[in-house]
C-alpha cells in the first residue's frame, strides 16, 4: 500500500523498469519462453499499478494539505 508521495514515485519507477524489461524480453525470447517469463511479472505489474491508482484515488488528508 502506498501512503506517501515517495512511495508512489518508487512504485512508478518500478513499473517503468518492469515494462522495459518485458519489452526487451519480447524481442529476445521465444513465444513460449516469454509467456512463462512474463506471467509473474505481469501479475506484479498489475498489482503495483492497482496500488498506484488507489493512492491517486485517495483524497489527501487535512494535515498533508497544510504541507503543500
């Protein structure tokens, strides 16, 4: 669960790295090897994207608003 902006940024960086890895793997692996390799990464990617969207969907708390 993402609770602070820094966690959100780290999550976004991880999402980008996973996507880059998968794009490179698509070019270098056979379809069967890619399917086996990508399945757990795609699940992790979906989970992190879901966490990022959940964080963005939450309204900032009153104390956090005062900091901005």
